[in-house]
C-alpha cells in the first residue's frame, strides 16, 4: 500500500519531521501571573498533543518582550526563568518524536488586551492603571475598540529587532527546533506590512520593500543569532480581506525575500488586521491562499483553517496545494488527531502510545 501523503516525512535543514500533521500556535492565556512563564497547564496541554502523533507542535504566540504580549497572561521568552520553564515541555515533545516549535511574537497595536477567557463581557485595551501598557505600532492608529497605538521611533523599531533575535536565541536554548516569526493576524509585523495600518513616510513605510523592512531586519537578525541549524518559519496572513490591503501577491513576493535571508517555510493564514473585514469561511477556506503562495513563491507552504478530517487533510497535501497542514481546533477537540488520522487512512507508522495499545483506533 502506498503511504498517504499526510504521513510522509518532511525534511528541512537537518530536521526530519515525521509527518505533515502539524499543530499551529493557539493562544491559551494561561501564563503564570504576569511573568510570561509556562505552568503545569502548558505541560499537560502540550504533553497531551505530543502523545497524539503530530509531527510538529508550534507553541502559542510567545512575546519577545513584555510590551509585545497580547494580554497579561501571555507566554514570554525574554528572560532565563521562562527558558527554564520551557525546557521540560520541549524535552517531553522530543521524547515522543515530535519536533518542538515556538512562535515568536509582538502584538503591536493589539497588545495590552484582556485575556481570551475569564473576562466575560469585558473586551478591548486594559487601562494602564489596571495593569495595561501603552501599545506600539507603525503609526498612531487603533484596532477597532482598542486604544490608539504610539507610532514607533526608529530606535524602538531597532529594539524590537534585537528583542526578536535575543528571544530566538533563548528559544533554541529552551530546546525548540523550529522557530516561527509571527507576521500575521494584525499584530506588529503584519501592521508594518499592510498599507492599511502602515502610514509611515520614512524607510519603514510606503513601497512594499519599505513596509517589509521590519520583517526582513528581524529575519536577518534572528538567523545571525541562531546560526544555520535551527529551522525558521514565518507565518503570514495572505490577505487582509479588504480592498487595497495586504494580499496574496505581496505575500508571495515577500516570501521569496525572506527565503533569501534564511527562512525555510511559510505558514499561511489570513485576516486579523481589520475588525470589519468580511471573511467568507468554510472547510479549508484558507487553503487557496496557501496554494497561491506555493505556486508563486519558492518555499514550502503549510495550510491552516477549518481542516478537520483525515481525508481532507491528506487531499490537501496529496494534491500539492500545500506541503503540510496545521490542525488547530480539531486537535483541541482530539489531541490524538494524528494517530486517528493514520488509522483512518491506513498509514503505516512506527509511533503511537504503547501504554494505550489495547485501545487502538479502528482502521478504515
């Protein structure tokens, strides 16, 4: 029997990921206090998914500095205490045969918000007097319902670049094999990329090359800091879903630019920049954007967005529309999605949970 495409290995640099069922970053808003430190929740959360057969797990958006957190309960990787807390998590992932990944992030004008759970009926920016902070962005504008950001100086931009590089080094020290730079979902780097939020007239605004400069500077600094061995991804929103905004053509162009600086693959999502954007969702609704980038750029591409069945995921990879799929909400519902998918597709794999062998998934 031919092995399903979903369960063929993916090799990049010196890392072989055992299959193409990957877990995307998903914010949990559960860090210890306001210190950005992972807790026993994260150990259990990522441990359960590590037992479930995925090839790669990318830890949720992890801030490169305190001001870069989406909320005061976000993870961070700007100090050594955070590094120490991540080490048992990456060690367990690796022991299960999973490639440990982490998304390095700065929330920009969408920072300093209330966490995604536990604050029912409360939304928007946390006031400074309640523990919030002044948000930063390319320009002095606001995401709908949030406080206005402070337009960053070139000195502040340079500091963010340095913070990404330092956090990348700490991520490698913590045991992560794949680092993903978050340039999607309306957060800081995406805000610089899109002409809808970047109103600058200096070397960081205007033409595409200028709007992409922050990302290019970050990629260059990160690769210089971590060397050649760690794998480096970028996550893009391939469209703002708004006329005149960032789009799949620009995403493809910038994908080739980051490739030249040492990026190994891109993870293609969409949206998040403009609250009023009209997004037509449905099963696999973002896959066409991943396919467009795959056809027009020259890096491997991962697809995400309402991919929920083994057959759907395998078809996306088998058809060549993407090189891998990121299974988010379905993995939250079933942390063992990859093992179940292998059984349903009749894949021959040599990994699983030996302690659970008397309760195998039924094969198709």
